[in-house]
């Protein structure tokens, strides 16, 4: 009887964790903008990602003052050839606060965040696919999230 209770309890916790991970997509709504006219060999193009973050949550910045948290990161799929990621800048309601748990300063955004990723076009080959991986947190928990984008 106790074994069955423990097994059910573990199963429910596991299911809850899976459901919470699925909710990360609903906590940040992403939009991608770029000027396709500028995609020429040798040019540098800026791709703008705008994230609208649900009230009560924040997303960790790509530019962290410490290594305590998982920062936002943009990556290109391995199949994407001919593009090199350059500098990344962030705009929006960015706050750097001292975190009592990690005992370091942590940078995050709430409300809206704008990420401008410069990309060097080495070959004009489409589609260009990639991902933004991030952590979205509130006062009780953090969830990992991912946003897939495609430039065509």
C-alpha cells in the first residue's frame, strides 16, 4: 500500500514538472523582425526578437554579471550555414538585483525585452533556423523555455 502511494506521488510530481515545462511557452510571447532586403553576402544584418513577459515573471538577461543563473542564449541550428552570430544587445526593463539565494547580482527583464542580434551573412542561403533558450522565473520557481525562429 505504501509503495503504491509513493509510486503515485512520484508519478504526479513528474507529471506536474512536465506540465510546468510546457507552460514556459505561454509565459513569454516572442516576435521576430528582420529586413530580408539586407540579406546579402558580406553584409551585417540585425535580427530583432521582442519578448513579452507575463506579469509576475522575469527572464534572465543574456549579459549576466555572474555565472549563477542560465542566461538567455541564441544559437543557430547545425544545418544553418553561411551565417555568423556577432554582437547581441538588449533593451527593455532590465534590472540588476542582489539575489539572496545565489548571493550574487543577477540581471533580468520583466514586461518586455528586446534582443538585437547582429548576424554576418557569409552566404545568402535560406532558411536560417535557430533557437532562443531562456529561463523564465517568478518568486517560487524557474522554468526553461525555448523559442524557435526561422528566417526565409
